[in-house]
C-alpha cells in the first residue's frame, strides 16, 4: 500500500485551511507501531469564535437554498467520497488501526449517508390543518440552526458523516469536532464536502482540547443543536452544558450489547455471523455483540467452537491484506481492557483464548473469549469496548431477558433462534433501541439508529435522523 500520511494537518474555518502558526499541537500516533505520523494543530478559542461567526452567516445562506439544490451538492459529495475511497482508506487505517477493507467500508457507507439525506430532505413536509374558510393553520419544519457535532475515533469518518449529512440536508450549518487521534480521514471527508460545493462557512472542521472546544461552542448562543457520539460520562457532561442554553441534543452513547443464543438456532450460521462481528474494528463498536448468554444445552459447544474460530483470526497491521483484526485505536485501551479481563479471571471466569496484550510496539490486544463469567465481574457491567466476548449459560427465556435487560445501557441487542414466535416475543421484551434477530445488521441509512436508557436518545439515520436537525413551527393565520 503506497499511501503516504500527510505531513501537514490542518482544520477548516470559514473556507480557509488554517496554518499551524504558533498554535499548540498534538502528535497523531500510528496504533500499529506507536510511531508519530504528524503533528495536529489545535484550535484556539479565537479560532472557535471565528468559526461561530462564520457558522451564523453560513446558516442564513444555506437554509435559504432550495432542498433540491442542497441535495444535488450532497450527491456530489457522495460521488467524491466513493472516487477517493481508495486514497482515504489507508490513511484511516494508519491513524485508527482497522483493516483497510473495513476502512473502505466506512468511506462507502459515508457516501450512502450523503445520497440518502440528499433525497430525504425533499420529504421534510409540514401539514395544513382543517380550519374555517378564510383561515389557515400550517405546521412547518425548519432547520434548527448552527450545529456543534462531536464524533469519536472508532468510526472516525462514518460517524462524522452521520452528523454532517443530515445537518446539511436539513439546511443547518455545522462545526465538526472529530477526534484528535484520527484527523486525516476527517480532513479528507471535509475536503469532499467543500469540493462537492458546500460553502466553507456552512461546514467547518476544528480540532482542539475536547473539553475546551465543547464548552466554548456549546456556551455560544449561535449554536442551537449538539450532536455527540461517545461515552456515557462525556455525554452526561455535554448534556449539562447544553441545559444552560436549553439546546437540543442527540446523544449516541455507549452500549453493552447482550446476545441471546437459543438452543434451536442454526449454530454454525450463528457462529459464522457472530465471530467476525465480535472482532470487527477490534471490538471498538458501540453495538458490538458483548455479553453472550447461551442456552445451557448448547453452551459448551458454543464456547468451544467460538474459541476455535477466534484463535484462527489473523491479527496484525491493518495495512496488510491478510489482517482480519488490527490494533486498538489508542494507547489507553489495551490497559483498560486488560484490567477488566484480569478482574473477571480473578472472580472465576475461564479465559479460553487470548486475555493479554501482545506485540512490543503498537496497541494490540489478543482476541479474547471469557467463559462462565460471573455477574460480579466488572466486565459484565462496564463496556469493554474491545476484542473480548463474555459468555454465560442460561436456562429459560425469562432468565435470558432478565440478564439482557439488567444494565442501564440499551443500545443494541441480538438474539438467535429459529422459533418465529420466540423471535417476536424477544423483539418486544428486550429493552434496547435496536434489536437484531438472526442478524447483526442493525445499521442502515433508512432506519433509525440510537439507544434508550443511558445509551442516549435521538435517533440518527432514517427520517428520524433528519428530524433531529429540524424544529417544528405552527403558523396560524386568520
Ligand atoms: P472518553 O470518554 O474520554 O471519550 C469518548 C469520546 O468523547 C472521544 O471521542 C473523545 O474525543 C470525546 N470527548 C471526550 N471528552 C470530551 C468533551 N469534553 N467534549 C467533547 N468530546 C469529548 O473515552 P475514550 O477513552 O476516548 O473511549 C473509551 C470509551 O468511550 C469506550 O469505553 C466507549 O464507551 C466510549 N466510546 C463510545 C463510542 C460510540 O460509538 N458510542 C465511540 C467511542 C468511544
């Protein structure tokens, strides 16, 4: 793979790629070997004020544009993303770690979001209410205003697009603050947006000290909407900041997805779906299958076969073609996951494979299976956000549901059964924003993606994803 990581990184404010100047910088590290890829300049509060002022002007112009014209621009952005995916994907791998094929999938998935919202914005209809002759009451949808969007490092391109595309489609301006760990792919996405025709004061990109940027942007009266994807504690913190200005929020927070495997499932097919999905992106996925509750009659077979397939995974640098799982995205993750695994083992869990950090350089953690994990183990309540599958047996449907629903999280849940009635009851009983039955495919551009309970609120994707960037107004006329 011949791709070169850029030596100069920058952010984009009011149409200008801001030079480093004497700004503070932060190194961007390659998680496969710990080497520094480049230095990232961090925005000052003065930079943020310039972005805010530009965003206010950009919003006025962009919202006045016809939805069809905005849609044409967004389709162009999608085309550029697809055209440039081959160049962008290796950069994403270098800074985040995932295999290039997965990085390509992110680019193509992001393009699909722009195509979908380019069309969906045309259907943001209001309604006319029945009123006496000579009077009218109408309900209209309008863009909420300038948006501040904070996206995380696990899908650094796709999750930024998941906020950019609907916000722009709705007629909002947006200031994106993607993670500082993975800036190059965010920069490339922003270049596609600008080259596609979105004005530089409508879509802007900043990097900085996360808390400084979020506190400053959220406090500004110009910002009317906050969208965040990340951890529950940071989500709660941002919600408190947003409360001061009574600002709308979309919160896509953590999960701890249960997987209920019933003894009537097609076991081979189920394993064929679950093992690759568990270790996709090294398990750093908010909807990653995490707590495997397996009916007792097939439990031992499931653990053995899951372990064998896990041992066969090829772990390495994501730039190498054969790699199926790359390193973790940053230095703090292997240690955090290792501590959770150690705690589980001390409390009686069996480590059937993996369980430790490996490789001298780089942030690798071996794909890990823990069997017979007791409920007291921290990992059964704290999101591991890594390549660890925890397993425990269950006897009855009711016990399985009780286990699935016992945490404050409610993002994704999965169940595997060939019994249609049981499948229907599972869909009703599981407390989760998304349920996959005999599938892990729970994310699609036209379907709402989001959690309940402490996993957050406000769906992304689908018509609900557009609605999140609009306000509803009733106009009564006599
Ligand atoms: P963290 O809680 O420090 O940060 C989570 C994310 O929020 C990061 O992207 C970070 O850049 C951002 N962030 C942190 N403080 C912020 C602030 N004050 N304002 C704005 N953004 C801020 O955790 P971490 O070590 O980066 O990630 C580990 C945990 O984060 C995982 O255990 C997982 O629960 C969660 N996470 C969830 C998702 C998701 O898709 N829901 C994605 C990434 C991380």
